[in-house]
């Protein structure tokens, strides 16, 4: 909530426009009066008429004062700027009905059609909701179709009424599934386009080009030109007239043609000047190779923040700083703006790395394994372009069939989860996450630390369908399969070896990875000579792959006389090609297990089969090659990860179910009233009555209880609640401890209640003096715990487990990050190891799982809608064979932290 004329810091944000360029959005200020007047003077007569219903050449001083002086509560106005110019203005004014406001926009003629109006609407709606406004209205002339379209396409249910020559529009601004989907689709298009502009430029200017051998500027110029870049290359160096056989320009402003991408490789004290020159020259994007920023202490961190702000404010995206570079192997682009010595082999694998050092490892590992790539992005300090941006681009990139990312940090996990989940539906996403840096922001971003359990990040990645690995080697192990093989249609694996012992070990490993051992052939005779051994091997593998219950094959061999690994690989590849199923190999004792097969395949009798399949493989984004590993364990682990991914991809992912009996508006109104008494960032714990009312808005009931100060009050409360009752201490640590005397159950009458009160006071005396309460008795059942927190990075995090030692001692929790589908909810309930006790354990009747899932779904929706709820805990929840009862509810609320993935588009990751 906004108070005292101030606005939250997060109301100011950089944004990506529809064309991929950037702008800066912020609340308007009185100092903007001259800029607003200049904006007005640049507008056409028609645009002025559509906005004000009349023509006015200039705005009066009174109008400028009204437009630029707002209270950020009843009257809010945002501007989007590009450089010093305002390119769009949006505002709302609260009406007599305090829940409704009139909204209006004015977008620069030069920026029409770039999504400025829709971005302003998103931010105004989000600010209005924070200020208790639930509905917007607008008056628009019928001929102003562009503005009517902005409202109609925003995903809201718009009511239209024509009166006296004006179209009156009214719509609720609460975020809906449809409005979120619209926002995410717009965000996707804009961010994908912004990265595409960087990755597929038609012209590149290398600023800091050099003829000095061994320098970064020399290497970059050589790599761009020798890589065969399809566009125009401009060398910029004020101290040289000729570089690389072409003209050298003193400044990017002297370059004769437009520049899509500027590669900056100058000393750090010159970068700001170069960025301003690029902006003046109309450069669309920057690749900053220069280092010495966030990795160089507080001063460098300040320079980095200023660099990004400077570039974004003038419409440019930034890769870096301290970037290793970018690569695009598309034959129509052939861009090697990187420190890689040569343009990589073309293929379907896309690579992303934050660290330059890790980027080198990924590139060299891909080259060593013969993996082709579609594109590579080394984000360096990841000050602007991030893994989230890259995934948006690769989702639309037809040349990319699989995505591999090495992440040292995840700055916007909620957004990462959303994008990765969508991308993984069509393309494998492999993530190596540094276990050292954990869940945090990269240097240069606003400081936020996580409060979520460490396992919550893994849960988020599992929900997203990401293939999680620990190291770059494991990442490349998995990538070598998904980049060269069709995905397995099921878990059935055929195991082959020329060693019985090795075959047995391999089969056990396959089963341990959760796959099914469909066939084992451990007596291959590979010492009979190539002419006899190869046909026998091909017949055995081809025969197994022809079976319906075999979905992939794994072959591991000890060295055989006269039979090189290359020959075995060519034969196995032919079998896999013919069957259309994945085959992986492990050559124990071979120093380089990744054979170079191109020549062998072309000369092989199987060449026609492979050639016929190559066209289909290329259409699927796959490349020729057989994944080969030195270690059988690495081969099985990689194949197991791919099988697990295909299971996730093939399964029903559920839906976001509609839950009856929920009233989000009532909950929001109640929370707004409670927050009015919370100062600063403090928290307040809701009373039992407040908590019951809030939960009631989401169809959640808590078993009634009543505290008391005397035995007489206890008896009266029990009479009101109904006998029998339970007696509990109010201490949060002892109220669940039947063994320590903190709980007494099944009290039938007043005399027994009085006696139990005395007994409890005596039993708890060694621990101190505590209050007590009586509560209606619940049906017996399994005790569970459900907890939800608001994490600064992950947003809402739900945790579920079985109450008692399972969670308190063994930490047997399951975690989920809302929003949760019906399948996510079901997985969450079944994930704890102790959850088998809910499903008829040791002959007991099963608990009411449907009731548990309904409760989890309602809490997930409540937390997703209301970040004001800092903590919600139900402990215990007794789950019976029919229904459940919540015995205790703890709810803390406070001023909400702004989520990293909110209902307004902003470049915060």
C-alpha cells in the first residue's frame, strides 16, 4: 500500500517493448513538466484530439501541474522514457466509488504499435490493486481503435457502452488467468525479439578492434571475420586507419551504415562514453567483453549498475559485462563474436553460461564430444541478458532442439520456473546449478536473500521439468544424448555387454535409475574378428530394438581384439537409426570414448540407412553421432535423466482447478485493513477470529477452540463447543506434545475437565507457566503439517509433511512453488517418504487424500494471490478416512515483498 505521497521502489522499472528495444518506466514527477510539454508538442493533431477530445497546441500551466503532481494513491501516473524523452504516459484518477478509477493513456506517435500502452496498463493496474482499486473505466472516442484494442486485448472482461458519441469502457483489474497469459505472451514475444536482435545482427561494430596480436580486440575481429559473418563488420579504433584489411573508424558515429550489435572491448574507463556514442548512432544491442565491474568490488558494482541503466534507458540490451561472447551458427548469420577460436560445428544444442571460465569449459566439452550447437551466450556478470531471456529466444528458435544452461545464480526463480516449464514441454532443458552459490541474485542486482528451505529450489526445478545436473560434465553427458538421439518413448532398456560381470552391474544400475531392464545380453563375443563380431552385434541390438517393450539400448564393452570402438559405434548408430530409438555406448578402458564417425559412417555398409535417416534427424534438430562414455555409470545416469524427462513430458500436467467457495476480493479487503495497522516491515499475528475469517474466504475451516483464564470459563467454553473436548496448552512447542502433558484428549464432562486442568498445570510446571485452551474433539486420523511462506526470491513456497518426528527430526518435507496444478498438488502430497502412511499403511484404512489435496490447493491459491501472508502454518491437520480437521492455524501478515515475477512486466532478473 502507498502512503504519505511516496511510492514503492519497485514501481520504477526497465521494460522491454514489443520490438525488443527497452525503455524506462517510472512514476511521473513535478520536474517532468517541461518533458510532458515537449511530448505534447511532438504529437500529431489527431493524437491530441483522440486523447483530449479537442485540439490544443500546448498544455496550460494548470494542466501541467495537474498532470505531473500526483499523490501516488488516489492519482497515479507513469511515464515511459527513452533517453531524455517521454514516449508514453498513463494515469488513473480514483472516482467517487473508492474501488474504481478512470484510466487514460497517451503514446508517442513515433512509438505507436510497440506495446507502450499495454505495458502502462499492466503497471497502472498493479499499482491500483495495491491501493485498493478493483475496477478501471475509460472514455474513448470510437475512432480511437488503437486504445480500444489495448483494453480489449489485455485479457480483462471489458464492458462497453456507447453514449453521446463516446465509448465508455469498464473492467475489473484483478489479475485473471487470461490476463496473466496475455502478459506472459507479450513478455515472451518482446524478450525473444530483443535477444534475436543480438544473436542475428545484419551488422556488427567492434569497438576496440586492434591489430596487436594476442589482444582481445584483435582476436574478436579475427574470429568474427574468419567465422564468415554474413553481415557487415565495422572496425572501430580511433588510432588506426585500417584493420583486418578494411577501413577503421574513429567512432561508431562515423560508421556509414546502421549497426545492430556493438561489441565493446575497450578499457572500462571508456565504456560509458562508448555506450552513449552507440545510443546516438542508433545501435540496438551491446556485447560488453570488458571486465572490471561487479567482480571488482563495490566500485565496480556501482559502475555495472550505471552501465546497465545507461544502456536500457537508451533502448539497448546488454550481454555482459565480462562476457566471453556470443555465437550463432545459422548459415545465414555465422556469427562468432566470441573468444572461441573457430565457429563451432552446427547442431541443435544451445548453450548458456554466466561465467566466462565455465563458458570455455562448455565450449571445449561440446567440441571434444563432437556436439554441434545452434548458438552460445556467455552472459558474463549477467547484468542484463539472463538465462530467462535466452530461454525465451530459444523457445522460438527453430534451429535449437535442446537447451543447456550453467547457472551460478538464479535471480528470478519464479520467472525461470514459468519459462522453463513451458520450454521443457517441447525441448529438453538441462541445468547445471552451482551448489556453492545457491539460490541468490548475481552481483549488481538488488539484494534479496532466500528464506526457503534448500530443497525448495530442487522442487521448483522438478515442477518445471528441468533436467537437473551438478557439473558441466554431467550437463554434457545428458546433452550428448538429447542432441543426437530421439527421445525414448518409455523406460524399457536393453543392456548389452561382452562381459557377464559388467552386464550384471550395468543392469543393476539401470534399475537403480528407475528404468526397466527389458533385456540383458551379456555374452557378446566381440573377439571373433570384425567380419563376424560386427554382424552378430548388429543382429543382437537390432533384434532387441525391434521389441515394443524396448525403448532404448545401452552397450558397454571391454576392449576386443581387432575391433576398434569406432567400428562398434558405427554399427550401433546404424541400429539406432534403423529403429528410431536411442542407443548409448560405454567403452571401458578407452581413453577417448567419443569416436569421430563421419568417415566410418560414410564408408559403412549401413551408410544408406544412416543417410536416409539424416534428413529426418535434421528436421528434428538432431545431429549424427553416437553418445559414448568412458564410464558405464555416467552413461546410465545420463540415460536415466533423459528417461525421467520424457516421463515428465509425456504425463498429464493437470490444470489450475477452479475452487468453489473462494472470495479473493473479500480476503484482499480484510488484509488491506489489517495492513493498515502494521508499521514498516513488521509482522502481525492474526487472532484466531481474524485467521478464521481470512481462511473462510478460501473455504478453509479451522476446528473451533477457546482460551480461558479459569476452570469455570473452560467449562462454559466446552459447553458452547460441545463435549467431548481436548485440553491444550497455548505454548507453540508443547501444544502438540501428548508425551509431555501438553495435550489431553477425549474429556467428556465438566468434572473431568477441571481435573485435567489441574493435572496439566502440574505436568507443565517444570517448563513454566502457560495459557490453556479447549477445543472440539476431531475424528482420529493421521497428523500432517502444512506450511506456507513468502520468500523474497521464490515467492510463495508450500511445504507438506507428516507431523511429528518425520518433519521435526528427519526433515521429511515436500515443497512446491505456486501456482500449482492439480498434478503438482498430487505430487506434493505423495512426495514425503512418510506419506505412505496416508495410503493404507500396515493394513490401516487409507486417509481422505482428496480432502488433503483440496486443502493444499486452497492454501496454494491463497498464498499465490496474497504475498501479504508472510507465514501460514497448519499444525496439526488430522486427516481421517473421510474429511480432515485443522486443529491449529498460525498466520503472520505484513507489508508484502514485491515478487520477482509479478503481474507487471519488468526487467528484474
